[in-house]
């Protein structure tokens, strides 16, 4: 199976790596040559780490590397792809422009075109699609190669056959799919906004520190505390999702972004990927 991914960022390269490790061919498309080089370097490095840890053998690593194709030619991305998964920035207009380019590049009616959006309306994104019955939300979580859950978001135009195809894909990738309605934030990000926002309110009111809050939540059974998780996801990404969800709920107070997170983002402290966020990771990188 050929799984094509649009966007060579964190989610795109994670989905591509997951596809490779599951035995499929993966293509990554991006307009930035540097982003493509970084994605390829990241994937090769991850394969080497997995080999070193004994989680895969060298033959598997070599096969995965051989089955990876990085390109800035959208016609190559589209050709014979079974799935095309968009994983670019979380803004409506660039996503729509990309879908038009994919369709103009020779998108087949048999290809499932999916968006990895975490907060935007799949119904809105599906409007004016060439094959709306083959368009769907397929929301992976970061890191895609590790997190088990995938939200399958069905637009009004999405066919049941397309949903069944996505369920089958998720199963082949070793994921646990859940069908979600097309509402702002779907299931997980709607719940998560309160997990993050209330934690930041508590920290802002100096009732507890981020470290204390993380420790308490892990003691309560959560695998990661809210601040650790925001640093893992990326505070810049998380803030954009919160703003998107809040705007779609007409800025209900429970979804309003925290000034604490805006301050962290303004300082360039995006989390693990930049070496600092709510915590400092420079000593462990």
C-alpha cells in the first residue's frame, strides 16, 4: 500500500514513519526542500535508534528506508496513492489550497483523501472537493508512531465505504480507531482543552506549580501531566488548536486560551522540540 503524506513537519514525518514500520510505502510531500531533508534525516535516525534498541532488525530498517520517498513534486505524491493524508499547518485556507492542488495533480477517485486536522471542521474542508465521498478526517496524535488512538471524522458527504477503508487502515497500522462527530475539537481535543486550560489557571493563580500539578495528575492515573504533555505536543501547536476550538465555540470562557501559554509561545519555548517549554530539556537533548 502507498500512503502519501502532505507536510514534512512533526505529524507528517511521524505518520510516514508509522506507515513504513507497518510495512507500507510512504511518500512525503512538502514545498520546502529543507523540510523534506529534515524529515528524511529524522526518519533514518529513528530507524537507527530502533535498530540499536533491538526493536527492529537491520533488514527491516533497510526496507523502510528503501520504501520512503520524499518529493516536492505533487504529481509524484498523488500517483497510485491509496491514501493521501494532509498534515500541514492548522489553518483553513492553506489546507483548501493544498486539496485543490492535489485534485489538479491527477487525484484518482479510488484514493482516500484525508485531513489530519485536530480542530477544523471536516465538513467545511470537504466543500467543493472533487470526490467528496472519499474525503474524511483522519486525526493521528503526536507522536503518531506511538500514540494508539486515531479519530475518524466523517463529513456529511463521506461515504461509509470510505470510513470502512479508514478503519481498515488504522487496524493495519496497529491503531485503535474511533468514529468522531464533526464538532470543534472532535472528542479528544474538546476534553483536552479543559485539562490544559484549568491546569494553567491553577498555576497562574499560584495554587500549585506546573511540576506539582503534573505529579498530582500522574498520581491520579494520567500517564502524563498537562504541562509535560503540552511540551511534548508543542506549545505553539497546542495554542493554535485552543484558539481554533475557542473561536468555533464563540469564545466560551472554558475554551479561552491561557495568557500563560501565550507567554511561553511568545518566548519561543515550544517544548521538547526547542529544548524548553514549561520545562527545560537542554540537559537531556
